């Protein structure tokens, strides 16, 4: 996205800053930061407008900053600067602090351990996994549909919890990346470059393959293609969706995965707010608790630098000092 492609209300805000006498270097920096955000939003929501901006949720904002941290590898100081720019934009238009940007706290400049609410315990993880194939709390129509995609939901949750994948890495998976014959899943960057691969456990591969075979053949993702591996389900027609525009199965979006996880968490009677990032945090902490080296975990997750693991190391140190194992990650 270039400056001319910014939404009109953002251009109006930049004009306002100019009239206030802000330096040209400041205006230029604000412009770049806002282009960063609205380019991401145009991909995330397929469009941008003042209405979409004002109706963003806290989860939407969290996904943007996770993208900056994990995909773009932005430093904390840069994250905090962009957060400040977005807060000022929200204040200018809304004149209140009702926008979702005010609900998100950017990371501290000084590293601090994760809070206990930022991972799941063994009890929570087992409860979440057990509810997936249960019909508890489902209507008759939902019970009828559940066998089609229960395996899909379990596979997604296990990719977060047992393999440490991020939300974006999961939504990007295509049939070119999933190799049942050799138990391998290739993880790619936003640009399609191979970052690393994971080796599926036999039971996880069987679960994933069973889900794959539940998709009717006419709309089933094709082997060795760019078809998405995780496909959206149509509850009205009781079958998986097809995108006529792309001539392939309709991909399950990151927003749909977030909604799925929220519903499964609620059905399991667990605390609100458990997200894909919480499950990924759990995986990283468990690896450290099991004695794996930082280098090994860096390789497992395809991280370009070990610096992003520093908070996890601080968290492990704190956990070991406290010693209450029932609150430790799954």
C-alpha cells in the first residue's frame, strides 16, 4: 500500500497533523506506520473503511501486533511506536477511549515473564481436547454437522498446542505443504518461502487424514496443489464450501479459526480469552520445561533470532522458583 491508497479518513488525519505544525519527518513516520497497519487490515478484512476501523475488536488488534512481532520481527520499541500512532488516530476520530486499540497493552520495553493467564494448564488442555468430539451444548443440527469437522478442529488445536505453530502459519497451509506419506508438514512464510517443517505424530496424522477424507470428493482439496488444507464448512447445506472465484475449496480464515477456538473454549467451560497464541505459548514453555535448548526450539519454530524466547526463559525461571506444578503449562 502506498500513501495514495490510504483511506480518506486517514489522509484527513495526516492533513490535521500538518496543520498543527508537526514536523515533516514526524508526518512521514506516521504515514509509514499507518500504511503498515492499513495494508495489513486490507488483507485481513479484504477492505478498509472508517466503519471497519471503528468496529475492530481487541482480538483484531492483537492479531495485527502478533503479525508485526512474528512475521515482521519488529522490535518492541517499534511496536510501541505504532501502537501510539494508532491510539492517536482513534482519539482524533472518536474523541473517547472506546476503540479496541485502548484495550491492547503493547509489550514492555523491559522484558517481564508471561502471566499465568497467557498459557493453558494440563487440566485446561485436556478439557479443551476432550470437548471437540463431544456433543455437549450442541443443538440437533450442530450435532449432525459435528462429525464432519471435529477432526479439522482437533488438528488445528494440536498444531498450536503440540507443534507451536502460529495462527498465520496454520491458515497458510496448502496441499503442497501437507505430506501424509512421510508424516511431514512444511511451514512457509507470508511470501511462500519454506521456513521449517514438522513431523506429525502418527495419531495426529491419522486425525488429519480422517478429516481430509470426510470432505466430499468434488470439493476436497487436491493433492500437490495450492488448495487450502483447512476448509470452511457450510452449516446450511451441511457440506464443505467451494470458492468459485478461486476455483478451489474455500479456505478457513484466521478469523474463522479464532471464532472456532472461542466456541470450543466456551463449550469446554474454560476461561474467556484463550487464543492460538496462548496455546503456542504453552508449547514453547513446555519445551523449555522438558530441557530443550533455546537453539533447538528456535529451529523447531523457524525463528530468525533467539531473542523472542527471552520472555519464556524468564517465565520458566519464575515457575521453577514458585514450584506450583499444577499451574505449569500442559
